[in-house]
C-alpha cells in the first residue's frame, strides 16, 4: 500500500473502530517505510489483579500494531493479513501512563512478514519485547 504517513495513520485508526483496538484505546501515532507506532493508555481497564499492565494487553497492542504495519506492503484490494504466531517477553511492569508499541519489519516476504515489536513506556524503558509472524493471503472472491 503506497500511502503517505498521514493517510496510513488515518487508515489504521479508521479500521480500528468497533474493535478490540478501540476498546483498549489504541491509537496509531507515527509511521515510516519500515515501522509503525501505536500508543495505549495504562489504567485499570488494562490492569491485571495486582494493578499492573496485563501481559495480554501488551500482546494485544503488539499484534495490533504489527498486523496493521503489514498493510504497508500489501495490496488491500487483493490481499489480507493474518497473524499466525506471536511471542512476548514481559521485562518490566507499569501501573499507569502510556505505553508505545513500535513495530519494525525483520523479514518482508511475499507471503510471510516477520515483525519485532517493542513496547516501551513514556521514558523509553522496554516493557515487553514481542515477535509477530503474519501471513499474507489472497482475498477470496465474493
């Protein structure tokens, strides 16, 4: 998808309506030729019982930003993206503030995209390190 930065961010934020991304208040905020950044507030809605950011919320942010980033490299009229594997290492906890998910392409093949997603806090501390594999599929004719 050959879109400029502003259009790409508008596109990503628009397709997040009425989805988990909207529920978690994930917003796409920056993009480049090989990366996409989204932010998510950390508050009680994404806490685990001990008052810390839930690892599942971090993984949801990582998969959301990594899957959206694959749209940089596909033709949305003919192709679609499916996350097929995600791995996450949670390295630091956070109770409040904002976390940022930055997806950077590691491998861009015709049918497989591999992304590294770093989840950081507002000070740049690494909260989680994730790896996402996306499969690029041909859309079925309807």
